[in-house]
């Protein structure tokens, strides 16, 4: 099977650029990365089919010279899937920009909270082992142990306060998830006694 080196190099460059773009935070760059990587993968699939052959006519063409139709069918399916992914990412980027003013993907607050809890729990266990390993603990070491415990509790409290400030949702499913228009939010800010579920 003969494979074009330039086709493989182009596919590799497209896949690398698309992968790098998909590792960034803005959704528009992730969208561009998905499109570019999809085109690179399509080129790889087509390169796997070998060199171009004769047209698959019904009569007069030997089967050994006909182009393999399977990579072309797979590439066509991949194009449709890339189109659907592009539409989904475009909708997500538009909705994110409509709600937050930016299309940047932020860290998940709950994941950060779980990671911080496990980190604080590990540090607290280390403190217990260090200060309770010996029987003759001085008052200075006991005071230092309490200060470290207070510092760890303060870290958890500060993270909880940060999460509480970060929750700006109205509590209405339609507005928070399914999509309210910016005019609805402006109307709610003008009328603070209005029902958050009411529109217009």
C-alpha cells in the first residue's frame, strides 16, 4: 500500500494543532480545535485507504484497481459527527457568553471543594501523627498544633465563603439552565420584588 507522506504530515500537524487548542479554556478555541482535529483525523482515515484508484464502475474495471470505499464512508460519517459537535459547542459558547460575558470554562467548584477537603484531611492527619506521637508534648507544641488546626479550618471556611459568593443563580430552572434572555435579567434587576420565574 502506498501512502502519501505529505498527506500524513498534514494530518499529523492538524491533529497536533487541534489537540493543543482543545486543551485551552475558551470554548471558541475548543471549538476550533475540535474542527481542526476532526479534519486531521479524516485525512488520516483517507490516507489509510492507500493511493487513489479507478472509479468503482460496474463493468470494465478490475477489482484490484478500484478505490477502497470503506475509508471514504468512515470519513463521511466523521464529517457528520464533527458538524454535530461543532453545533453543540457553538451553542455552549453562545450560552456561556450570554450568561457570564465570557466563553471561558471555569473550574468545577465541587471538584475543587472535594480536592481541598482531602488535602486538608491529609495535613490534619500528619499534624496528629507529628504532635501526638510522643507523650511529652510541651505547651508550645500544643499551641502550635492548635494554630495549625485553626489555619486548616480557616482554609475550609474561606473556600465555602468563596463558593457562596460564586453562586449567582436565581434558582429558577428555566432561567438558569434552559436559557433566559438578557432582557429578562435586566427587567428583574429593575424590579427586585418581581417573581424570578416571570418573563418580560
